[in-house]
C-alpha cells in the first residue's frame, strides 16, 4: 500500500529516530544497543537557551547484555542530549533494574513495574517497549530455528503471530507445510482440546 498523497503543502518539524543493534559476542552472549533521538528542524527556546535546528532534544542509549534465552544479565543507560541537563540524567543506575527480566516473558509489565512513571526516564522506558520484537528478529534464523520448530513439537515462533503467518493461511501452507492446518482442522483441534463441563 502506497503512502497517501499529502492534501496540503507540509514541512517537517520533528523527527524521532529509534535504532536497535544486536551483536553476537565470542562468549556466546549478546549485546543489545538501543538508541532514541528527537530532533527539531527549527530553533526552539529551551530552558532559557536556544536549541538550534538539528541539535537533538533527546539522545539516549540503552545497553543490555543477554543470553540466548533472552534473559537480561546486565543493563545500563546513557543520556547525551536532554532538555534539562543536570536533571534528566540524574536517574542513577535505574536501568540496572532490568536485570533478571526475560525479553519474551512478561518483559513489558516488568518494565512498567520497575521503571514506570517517575522511577526513571520516560523516553528510555518507552524505548524498552521495542526491544522484545527487535531481539526476536535478530535471533530469527540465527539463534532461533525458524523452520522446524522446537524439539518438543512446537511450531516455529512466528506461526500464528501475525495475519500473514496464520496457521490456516497460504504462506504457511506454501512455506511451512508441516505446520499448516485448514480452518476445519484447526476448529476440530480446538474442540478436542476443550475440557468437558462437569456433570455435577
């Protein structure tokens, strides 16, 4: 689907960029480096000074050390550009509270509990929300088998995770035939797994 044609002349006033990079280490661990930046296209007054066009309002980094199971082993952050120097960067080592969380098991709720509201930086905490799917994409086909599924008979992680990869769809039928089920087969399987109601 193409982008809609603007109905009126327009000019860019703000750009937020998010960048996530995942690195494999020689010790079989993985580093995740995530960054967020906000940039204006015009000079603006900010805390009694002028922040010039092209200079970031925010530029922040979050770094994680994780294992192949996506457990967070280390975490830290850095704030390079901010609206309120001497305040924005004074959340200490708040992001070390991510240690012990797993990116694929309750991560977003864990982030909210440990870092929500005034406990940390709004923008770094918001940046955390993109990490599970970014790391999952990095691991796909490298750490995670995206073809055969797990040893216990579970399908590859991506099956039934989006409309294109639904189990009864054409993509799965064509590219993952082992895991394809027609709508009727899926319905029968769901009914067979249903627990019968108690007769008492």
